[in-house]
C-alpha cells in the first residue's frame, strides 16, 4: 500500500508554493521529506494528508484517490500529526487521544477504549494519561498527538517535524517508534529538517527545494554530497558510525 | 469519570424544576404557593382555580409564561455561547459580544414596525446572521482573527445595530419609545406571554437539540481546522452550519427577550470548571445552568425593586461584566 502523488500544484494567493510535484512513498517504509526552510514541506504534507486540496494533481493511497474517499473513511486510513499545534483546551491526555476514535464513532456510540489504551501504551504516554494536555512539556505533547494519530488505526501516517521540541534521547525514541510501526506494515512519511536523523532512520527520502522535487529514492543513494551541496549550499562528508556501522553525515561550510 | 456529568445533570435538572415551581409563586400580587399551583393545576385540567379571574390571570397569563420563557431563553443563549466559543476557538465568544444579539434586535424591530410579527423570529435570525458575518469580515480584515480583534469588531457592529434600532423606534414609536428601546437593547422579559414560550421552546428543539448532538465534533475543533479535517470532519460545512444554527437560536431568543448579555459568555466557562471541557456534557449542562440563571435573574429583575421593574439585562450585566473582566485578565496571564 504505497502513497503516490502526481503533478501536485499548490498556490497561495498568486504565489506558487508547490510546482508539479510527483512523489511516492513505498508501502511499509519510513520515508523522510527533507528540504531547506520554505521549500514547501508542510504545504505538500497537508495535501498528501488530503487535508488541503491542491490546485491540480492527484493523491492516491493503495490505488484509491484520497480526495475522492469520503472524509470519515479517509480518516480511518490516513492520520496526520501537525507541527506546533496550539490549543487552550483543558482536555485530559486520554480525552485528546480519544479524539482519534472520532472517525470510527457513530453519533450515539462511544469510542473503543482498547485502541486508545494501546496508543497510550505504544507512545509511552499512559503514565500521564489523566493529566491535563495543556500542562505537558512540548515533547510530551508531541507524543500525545502521535498517540491520537495512532488511535485512528491508520495505514498511512504523515508527520510534520515530529522531532521538534524533543531532546536527543526522545528524538531517537520517536524515530525508532516510527521504524517499529512501519515494520508492522504502516506506511510512514515524516518531514524532517534534521538531515542526520533522516540519513540514519529513513529508508527513502524525498528532497524538496523551492516547491520542486529535486531528488527522491533510497536514502544512501539520494542524500549524496553533490546533492546536499547543490540544495543546501554546504559541504557534506559521509562517515561511518563506529558503533552502529550506519551512515553519518558531517557538514562544513563551503569555502 | 463518566458518571459525574450525569450526576451533575440530574442535580441541575431537579434544581431547574424546583426553580420553576418556586419562581412562579414570587411576585408582588401576594398570592400564596398553594393558590398559585391550584390555579396552574386548574388550567392543566385538575380541579378549579382557587383564585378570582383577575388574579388567576396573573399566574397563568403573566407569571408562568414569563418564567418558562426566561428558562428557555437562558438555555438557548448558554448553548449559543458554548458553541461559538468552540467553533471560533475564542473563549470570549458570545452572541452578545459578537453583535448577533444587537443584529437580531434590529431585524426584529424592523419587522415589528411593518406589523409582520409572525416572521419576527425569522427577521431576528437574518439580523443575527448578517451581524455575525459583518463581525467576522471586519475581524479578518484586521489581520489574523484573534479573540480580542473579534470582540472589538463585534463591538463596532453591535454599536451600529443598536443605534439603528434606537433610531427606528424613535422615528416611528407611538407610545413610550424610551421604554421600548431599553427593552430591546438591555433585554426584558416583561412582555413574555404564551407565544413567546412557544417561539423559545421551538427554537430550542429545532436548533438546540441538533447542536447538542455535535458535541464530539466540537471537541475536535480545540486543535484547529487542520486537526479537525484530519479527523474526518468537514470543517467549513460544520463551522457554517453550526454558526447558522447559533444565529437561529439567538435570533429566536432575542425576538422574545431583546438582547440579554453575558449569559452565553459566562455560564459555559462555569460549567467547564465543574465537569471539564468535553462538549457532549458541556452543551446540555450549560443549557440547564443558563435556564436556572436567567430564571432567577428575571425573578430578581421583576421583584427586587417592586413596584418598579428592571430590564433583566441589567441584572445579567451586573453579574456578568466583572466575570468578563476576570476572563480577560486570565487570558492575559495565559499568553
């Protein structure tokens, strides 16, 4: 079940934000959407989540056009974790995660608590399930919003900068969790500004620059020093992590 | 967890019934508790009224419809406030502050003068809807829609609508135009008879009950439009549908009571403190608290300064305005 977008064009007012983008995310993988600030990552992600209709182009998952799928049904397939959600609600963590059951609920029937409990457990937020959401730290909120997305029981999970607000330990935990979810069959796409994390954790990358896809494919073959130099204007060196044996990117300014 | 709202609801329901039973026996005519309920019983087909015709009329034609109208209007305004706060993500939203009540008054006064009082609630609804659109348009023209900007825009719209309402009444009034203007601008239930009860109760059933069924959807609005859309909600349709329902509810209530302030603003906040922010409980409980509150506010308005009567809006403002100031202060410390 792969995510495929073709010829996506998005404008805001007169300004062209996304210009004829084709991209796909392989089924059951963790993919990263990377690119410099202002490249249009968040805009593209909102369209891939079928939350924002593009001016042109199609988004399909598992062969079905997401914008033609009824809203509630779509929300049982795709979950989207936004960046920097602001709220002044006094809802408890459990109630916030419970919102993820909305697409599964009828007007009269309550939501399943099993899926909520599972999501709290998976994200390590069960310990503070009864606390008020507004009292949590930025990192804790991020995990709760991920739990809400998981309570939707989606097949496709899209995340906008899921490691923002997280300290390094929590960043690694969050990305490891995404790997676990994808191993279970979920298709995951995360916008990441940290290229190091993308290089380490993503199997595929899509590189966006000025509203266009400039490269896409398996991470090791795509995030090359030549590409990073062209897109970000930095000198990148590929090293080997002596502990994990994985690839590490080191950066220095161009001289 | 789940049973607390039910418990609170049962207690409030009992308190509302008790309030109605007691409030109809309060008034300047010195009619005893037994006589009042004997009279009401006789109209419901139970025995004969213990009162002579004139005094019987005070109970059945004046007091009971007035008490019931107060309860229904209070419930409607509280629901309208709770919904507007959720859907605009603005803790200061309320039909009075955002200009809907003044717009509804203007709509109602315009058709009263044309003598077409059957369409009174409809005209009030149109007035409320136009005022709401103007407020939102004005607020968005100032930049990003913030709670404070929306309230300021509402103030502008509401001042204009009130001025035009007053002008129309002055221009055309045959009787006591000052009293009539006060009634529309400050809110008064002095004229509430059985048709008013019918309008307010029908509006509660037609607009209030469908609104209450959207409780879960309103919860999802707490995290913004993108989040709500990602949870499968049709955001524009839901928002405009609910705002229209709110305008309908406000219009109907204003057409029988004039614009009464602060009921929609304050009471939902109080109920949130009591049972939390989940709208499935918040909406019906706000309705009950609103009913009890306005019923007693009106009882105070008609009996405290006997034989003079206050417009009930004065009572709700004296209680509500300090709480509004408190909410403003709490917002400042939060941001």
